[in-house]
């Protein structure tokens, strides 16, 4: 076997492996609907972690723009659980939400609201929030809200809001 | 009695803080529309109510309401309700607003709120966001959404229409405050 053949076989092997591994990795990403009760439970039952709850939509450009920073928070801060809840419609999961989640390789849980009305989400979250997205809420390990970040924010701003919780411990 | 008064004042202060956010009224203001014409709230003193609509050219939610803006204008301007669009988004130019209004056949004026001064005064946060204002006292009679769904087929409550119907009937507005998902108004820093 000459050197070129060995190179070609190695390259072929790598490509075949990628074809097998990549779809498995990507298919692990799902988007599910979430009810008001389930979201309430997620906020309340923190199991020692801080929650960064991001409310977003695929039609919202600043929401999409801040996603890389949310991903970085999720990867770098181990004591923080990031959850993104989309206010798109549940019938848009396959067409809009899931393709975005796969493209971004989002490492945290992404849901879409399946509430009886949008008012239920407003009742569940900070009364100061009037529905503009993106909106991000930080909850401490007891499920108590400690920050409401209105509009688009950066990695450092998210991190600062989280550190305020950590420092108060 | 002397002890009760400070306690009551503290209670009042706490209540005021808790309900702070949307102001109860707005001062008369003047802004230019996309043709450069100055328009003031006082121009509509003879109307039954003034509907201030924070709108956008690039926001998909606001754009989902374009036909509904027109239908509302058509239905209620005939009943002497004034409609005024306000664009406070820093990135949307006067020329863009003018072109967008022409494309969608808006017959109501749209004012450019440079430096989001009026959005700040009203604490408006999103598009679309509605304030119905009394034509002479400028008291805010209704604040919130047009209806409860971007998709017309899923609408359960026509909140703005309900408020306007009550105002036109001389009744107090039953639901004065509502919320809805929308695009954040992009402010100057």
C-alpha cells in the first residue's frame, strides 16, 4: 500500500465516521412544548443550581443575536442551568425552532410555550415585564427571582447578573 | 391618629412604587411625522379619544398587525377616534417609515420619536404597544395590546376594540391594562 492510498483510506474513514457521529449528536437536540405548571416547577425546583431563563422567539432578531452568549454561559458556568422558552407557536417547532436550535448546536433545553393564553406567562414572571423579547430572568437556587434583564444582553451582562446571586450566598 | 398617619403615608408610598410603570397621563407633545409636519396631541382635542400606536417597520409582530392597524383606523376614525403611529426605534429612518407606510397603505400619521423621548415618557417597551389617551386631559384610558394573538385565527379577546367601544359609550374601561409579546423598542443608549 503506497502512502497516497493510506491517506485516502484514512480520509474516507474520517468522513464515514462524521456521517455516523454528526447526525446522532444533532438529533439529540429536541424542542418540546412546556405548560405553565411545568415551567413553574422548573423555576421552583432548582436542585442547587441558578436558573437563567431566557424568553425568546425566532422572529426576534436580538433574541437570535444573543443566543451565542447564552450558549457560552451554559458551557462555561457550571452552577447555572440555562433554559430558553420560545413564544413562537407550538406548530412552528419543526419548521422554525428546531432548525435554529440544530444550526446553533444549542447545549441547553429549549421549549415553546403551550399555555392557554400569553397572559399565563405574564402571571408567572416579573410583573414589570410587558412582553417585549428577549427577556431574561435569573432565579437563585431557591427559585427566587434575582434579576430581570430587559432586551438583548451580552455574555458579561448575563455573567454579572449571575455573579450577583453567587456573591449574595 | 398621629401614629396612624406616618404608617398610612408609608403604605401609600409602597403602593405608588408597586403600581409605578405606566404613567396615569401624558403631557401634550409635538413630533414630526415622516413628511416633516409637526403633529401635537392637542391637534386632536375634538376627537373622542387618541390612539397612540408604537409601531415598527422591521418588527415581524408589528408587521403582522399592519392590516389590523388599517381596519382599526377605518372602523374607529369614522367614530371620531384619532390614530397616531409612533416609531421610536433608533435604527428605523424617517425615509424607511415613509416607504413602509406607503407600502401598507397607512392612512394615519406616523411620528418619528427621535431619541425615544416619548417612548421613555410613556414607558413604552415594545411594538406594537397601544396607549389610548383622553383628547383633552391626556389621561391614559387604556394601555396594552390590540388583541391577544399575532395570528388572527387565534384571537380570543379584541382588547383595544373593547376599550374603544366602552370609551365611545361613555363608560369606564373595564380592562385598562393588558400585555402582549412584541419586539423590544431599540433605544438610543
